[in-house]
């Protein structure tokens, strides 16, 4: 019975500590990802002309 009483007293504090640690970890992950996306090199994208075949003439337009 004493163990149950102690557990009921300590459990909410353990949950709060766990929640605070998870919040800290998620904040660190978010900042790391934000820095990674800022540091990523920017690619130059080019638009390629895609040729398609006309069904009637079977020639590239």
C-alpha cells in the first residue's frame, strides 16, 4: 500500500519531467532542421522542352 501511495505522488512529477524533455528535444530537432534547410545549396532549375508525338502524323512537334 505504501508503494502505491509513493507512486501516485511521484508519477505526475515524472510525467512533467518527461514532457519537458520531449519538448526540449523537439525544439532542438526543429532548429537543426531549420538550419539545415537554410544551409542547403540552392539549385538552379531549368525547364526542359518536352517533345511529344502527334498521334495523326507520328512526328515530333
